């Protein structure tokens, strides 16, 4: 049952071949057996989940089932639910910190009948691309190879998705935090257009979105998440998600392999992404290279702005709580204490620079393909591939621009590294602003064109 997707579960509930109670109990049992090694979950609400599953079962029997009725879903630790712990992945928050509101994505999933049965781990304040956290004794680990990170900051969500803890997982993304772990865990992860999924708290570049094992399940989840919520003033008008198919013949697809800064793309990653572009070309698409369009100045400006934002939050903590923050994060924010106003303003201005550069570079194309990250997953105990707080973002050069440009971007499996312990390689599909339906359609086409996937790591993997 761990391999079933949301669409398959809904079909089984509809036919009566499976009940929401059976599905929920199976997910709880499977997660209990696996999570001692993966550390994907920070809270499990088994009794409440089973009660909700019984209510879902009754609605299926009465013919009043909702769109995601009875489907298990996990919520990232920073998604607020009233009365639930809301500690943002860091030991610096108060031990009894709980949310006093329901974040829009949690509300939409609940209203669609999905059962939020667990919360997934994340790094301190969501500012790492790994599962390393001062709040949790062990980092989240990658089911394909537990020595490696699942990525972050939606770390636990990705580990749970790849390991089969149910079909639907909710993450957030401000520089790649859905797409990076999706790519490193072989999942489908969507960073929707900014405003497509209302969120609270909202700020520049931040979105919530699905991590699933198939494009079909991502589309199902997005349909529920994209309903309006006036608490997010950046929300888009409803009605922009009409499902469609794309015909590859004549599509103009850009292939972007040089970000202009950051870590070099490793050969296995470049080969997998280039092979995907070639598959679209053989199907009739016109593929052209996209020159580098982002710069070191843009990256460093964003880094300085984020350091200042985080330093203001951390420096406001009482000394005893500040000391609990992950040391890597403390080292990263420390230089911001010496920034002047001009430095911070210049950093802030790079959001607009990235926005303009990304939209201009993508405008000639229907879609743009790129790596999700320049490398496969790295060791789980590292905060980032370089583990250097002076150079924290060298691996997000392909994901960051599209948070600032507000374009939809989908991570999907492109292939695997070589044996003896193959790791997933992520392909990023980027669409024009607001064309979430388009990136989902091209992702679905890629699922048909790509070579056969390896079996999911639904059982424990012994590293070679």
C-alpha cells in the first residue's frame, strides 16, 4: 500500500476496494517502521488521523466525499495549525511555542478532505538545503541512501515522500526548498507561481507547494491548495489551473546549463538533463541553449539581504535562546551585524534584478529545462554541499531565480547516478509566469518519454 498514489487511493475508496481507515493505518504502520532511521517526522497524530479516516469512510459511504477525501498528507513543520507546535525547525523557539492560526495551505487541504496525520522536519528557520536542525537530534536522511541528505528545507517532506509515508506532502520554497529535496529524492516537487497557493506568513519569493511521486498527484494536490484566501494579499485570481496536454512538436524549449555563478554542474547531472532535452527534441520540440543570465552580484546581494533578515530575528532573541540556534546559522548571520543601510538596500534590489533577468531569458521559450541542482545528494550531516557559511548558496543557482521571477518551476526525476548506490538526479521544468498548468503538462509528458524509473526505496536500503 505504500506505493499507492493519491489518485489510486481515491479510485480504491470510490470502488470500495479500500477504506480510508485501512489506508491511514497502513501509512501509520509503515512510517513507524521506517522513521527511526529516516527522521522525517517531528509529530504524529495517530488517534486524530484514524478518527478523521473513520469520518472520511462515512462520507464515502454516504456519497458526500470531497476532492481529496481520506487521502493522507503531511505538513511541513512551519505550516501553522492551531494548537500544534510551531517551532520552525530550531531549538531557539520556546519549548511550548504553538500556532494560533491555520495557514491557508493547511486549511485548503483539510477542506478538501485530506487527512493531515503528521508534521515533517526542517532545518533551523528553513535556511538550509539539508535536514540539519538544532531542534532534532538527528538530521533527516535520504531513503535512497541514508548516509545522504534528502535536501531541504522541506527535508522531512521529501524523505517521507520517497519512503512511502503516504502520497501527498506539503513543503515551502523560497530559494529551492521544495525542488532541491524533490530532485535529490526522485520526487515531483512544484514551486507554483507566486500567489497561486495563498500562504501566511507571506513574503517575497515564498510559496507552498506539493511533493509527490507523480505529476498526477501534484496536480490533484495543487487544485486543492490553489483555492482563494484573502489573508494572502499576493494571491492570484482563481481559475488559472485548467488542465491541459502539450504537444511536443513545435514547442520551443530552452536548455540552461550554465547559471553564471555557483557550483559547476557535475557531468552525470549534465548528461541526464541533456538527455531529457534530447528526448523532447526527438519528439518534435525545438531545443536551443539558454546563455547564463544570473550573476555573482545577484547571488551575493540576496545572500546579504537574507543574512540581515535572519540576523534581526536571531539577535532579538534572549541570549540563552540565541545560543540554541544551529552554529552554522549563527556563523552565517554574524557578518550582518556590520552591514550598513546601503549594503542591505543593494541586496534587496537584487530581487528585482533576478526577476527581470529570469523573465527576459525565458520569454523566447515555451519552457526552459535545467538541472535542479548541480550535484546529487550530499552527506546528511552537512548543512550544504560545501558546508561553508561564507558560501552557503552555491548549489541554488538554478532554483533561486524563479522564486524572485514568480515563475512556476517543477522538479522531476531525470535519472540516476552510477552504481553501486544510485542517487536521483533532478530535472527542472520552468514555465512562463502563471503557466502552472503548462509545467505540469510538460512534466506529465516527460513521465512518458523518460527511461523506466528505479523502484522506490519503500523498504530500508543498505548502503553499498
